[in-house]
C-alpha cells in the first residue's frame, strides 16, 4: 500500500478496527477515513453507496460487524445474520464499484465446522455442520468470504479474507451479558475482588479448549498481509496454542488477585469443545505473534481497570 493512499476502515471504533487504525498510524499511514455509527449506517445500501462515491477509498479494511459471546449469538440470531450480511454485502459490492485496489475482510474462527479435525486448517471450511449457538453469525461470515472469492473470480478484485482466533485487548466489550469469555472473566474476577465475593461463577464445565490472540498481534498480522498477501485462499490468524477455560480462569484469577473459589455452572453451554487454528500458512508467509497470553491479559487489565 502507498502511504498516501486513502484507506477506509469500517468498524474503526471496535476492538479490531481501532487496533488496525493504531497500527497504520504507527507506520505513517495517515490518509485514513472512517465514520461513526451515527454518521453512516452500514446496513443502509444507499448510505454506503453515497459514502463510497464521496470518499473513493483506495483500500478498504472491513472490520465492522455485530459481535458477541455465546449468549448474544444464541438469543439475537436474526440480528446477527441480518446485520452482518448487510454490512458485508454493501461494503464489498461498493468496493468493487469504486475500483478499490485492495480489500481485507475479517472473518472469524467460528466459520469452521463444530467437529472439524484439530487444529483447524483453512481447507476445512464448509466440510461439516456448524456450532448451533453461533451458526447465524458464522453463516454471515462465510458469505463474506465467498463474496470476496466471487468478486475476485468474476471481476478480478484483490479482496483477501483472514480468519482471526478469539481476540482480546483494548476497546473490548466487558458487558457480562454480551461479552466473550476472556473479557467476561476479567470483569467477573475484578468485580468479585472489589466486592469481596467468595466465589466467581464460570459458565460451562471449564473443559472447552480455546486459543487467544492479543488484538495488537492481529493488527500486526493484518498489516503484514495487506503488504504481502494477494491470493484467493483465506488465512488463519492465531498463536497456534490453546488453553482450557478452567486454566484461563485460573490465570485471570491470579493476575487480578482474587482469593476466592471458582464454581462452574454446568447448566450453561460450553460451545465448541475445541477450537484451535492451524496457523502454519501464516507462519510460512513470514509472520508470527509476539504477545504471550499472560503478558497480554496483564496489560489489558492494567488498562481497563483504571476506568472501573
């Protein structure tokens, strides 16, 4: 990418979009354009069309999405599939019409089948049934991938897709009803410590295995791929290591300094039993993560706890 090229970052206020924005600015890319939710409704086709006609971006980073944890995904199923489909369709199509030089689409590791072999290779996409709790979101993300592939096939658009693992970092959602597991644990343990609670309750059995990547590492990977990758096939982005929810909870407990006990609520869903990405393709492309899990959680807690 040329440093004077205009880059549109959709979803710039979110955890992923803001991290990519910080990364671009640190590299001297300052011709960035974005709109807040109250300025541009990405679900509105005409509004997105007018924005692209006005700004004419050279590059597009599609990080905008409706996201949430198990509870949100399972109870707001219509919202998750409709809003994400509309956001992707509008931005990808207008990127084609505006002759955008390159588009980066951010998917999710939940696109892979629930019982796919581990670790998850890129070619496992559409090889089996999805996890029910996040199926609408996953289907929307798969549609975004396939749109990028189709526009590349038919119109020769340089649209690439990346699949991040579970992310955490600045600007995450710490609402206990709608957040993902790691920010939810951080908030739960913090609240318990402040309130001197004897127990922290964790959803599920604690046995599911999950992989976590600091969002600054993701932003670094996206920047690297924007500079060096132009192929049709999707690319997994992760650290290549996973941890049980129980062990994750114990790490968060130790970092925050909570002295009470853990209680696992086995009436709550576990979700996919294991979800580890095969990141050999990314490693072979020349990139690897730098932030360890404990280092990342400690850094995040130091940042967010100032405002609690």
